[in-house]
């Protein structure tokens, strides 16, 4: 690892000021579970590391104005343990409980998971499926950004070097919908996804009124399958429609072959996981 200067601001204002001055010489560190690995491998070599660990104002989970708001530096373990998340955003709870091992979840944060922009990041599909937005701040001001629009490519985001994600906001409109997350890895635990899928369905009398199908690890960035979503809306939530939607999701995916899995296998698994997630979402069991 190359030498660097460690900074630990005591407030968000101070953090934004420091980042505004240092720009691309600095990298934010939250839990460090991605950044430290990359710094050890010398694939990321910041001159300054700005630690947001002391910024307690970035750690919370609450309902505000009907929306579920999660502070950017909230640990994945806190999300896993939150009754509010379990009740209001079940797929996010499911994803949080499957990130790495307990040690990783105790250190890793929700924004760190997103900002690392790994195509398999487990927090991304449920947040995309729930139309979540990010509050992003810099010394120049504040903007909001859909989670779906954060990713610019593998390990790349649209964030500027002086921007900090401060909050993840799940809109109230998604909170009463049914959601489900499934992850396939090479082992049953402690592994990055070969494919991960999150779905959200809004139903009225067994007919789908709104649908989201979000896929991870099968394209350069986490993605939505718009053709699966379009197929589902206005149709009865039944096994045949879920099968066709799953086929459309597989067709939309753009997987590559790497050391974890082949592209064709990944595409087949998109179909299997999407169908299972949709079935589970309406309470018919994952195997339906
Ligand atoms: C053994 C092991 C197992 C893992 N298993 C999984 C897994 O199963 N699923 C999975 O999805 N991931 C997994 N990971 C990856 C990692 O743990 C998670 O992505 C974690 O959530 C990263 O969060 P962090 O706080 O540690 O990020 P950090 O390493 O601190 O930061 C990661 C990146 O995000 C940026 N960043 C952090 N916070 C902010 C912010 N608020 N605003 C802007 N940029 C920010 C940093 O500058 C850096 O570029 C694993 C990692 C390890 C080491």
C-alpha cells in the first residue's frame, strides 16, 4: 500500500470543505471493506483518505415525511437488524443479511456498497427496485440522484471527487409494495453474487399495477429489466406471466464470463431467480 495522509473530520461541514479543497487527491473511507482492499492492491492510490466514521449524523434509519431515510454511513448490520427496514423494505433487509460475513456487515456501509459500484453490489438491486434516491452533497450544494443513475461502469460512478452521499431515500410510494431479493453465489454464504435479483410488485385484486425487476452482476452496472416490467403491468400475477417476465429479464441481461461464472449460465440463472423472486413476492414460495 502506498503512503497516504489520514484525515478524520468531526462534522459533515468540515468533511465537505476538506473534500472541496482536495478534490481528486482524496478518497472517502467509510467501513473500508472495499477501499482498503483496493489500496492494498494499489489499484486505488489516494494521497488523502477522508474518514467519515466519526460523522454520527450520517447514521440513522427513520421514516420522515412518509419516506424511509437511511444515513449513508449506516452499517449493513444495522440495516439487517432494523425492524423498520424489515417491515417497510423487505428486499433490502434480505440483501443486507446476505452481504459477506458478520464482520463485513459490521464494518461495511450502505453508501460504501453503492459507491464501490461493483456490478454485484447486493444493496443495489433492492434499492433500484424501490426507486430509491441518494442525497449527494458537496461544498457547492446538494442534489438528488436516483440509485439507478449512480453507476457509470464497473467500479465507476457519476459522483464527483468532492461529493459525498449523505442519505438513501426510499419513497413512501414503494414502502407498501411487496418486494423480494434473491442471490446466487458460488457458495451458500460469504460470497459475491453470480446473479442477484430484486423485484417489487404493486397489486390490485391479483393484477400487477406497478412492477420493478432489478438485476445485479449481469451487466457492467446494476440494471432494470424494462421489458419484464412492461410485460407484468396490467396482467394477472400468475406463474405463466412470471415465467414470461423472467424470460424477458434474461434476454435484457448482458452478462459476461468471468472466474465466477459463464455468461450463458448467468443468463439462465437470471430467468430462474427472477421467476422465483416474483413468485415469492406474491407469497407462492420461491420454487413456484
Ligand atoms: C470478505 C468480504 C466479503 C464481501 N462480501 C460482499 C457481499 O457479499 N456483497 C456485497 O455487495 N459486497 C461485499 N463485499 C464488499 C463490501 O464489503 C461492501 O461493498 C461494503 O458495503 C462497502 O462499504 P464500506 O463502507 O466498507 O466502503 P468503503 O470501502 O469504505 O468505500 C467503498 C467506496 O465507496 C466510497 N464511499 C464510501 N462512502 C461514501 C459516501 N458516503 N459517499 C461517497 N462515496 C463513498 C469510497 O470512497 C470507496 O470508493 C465484501 C467485502 C469483503 C472484504
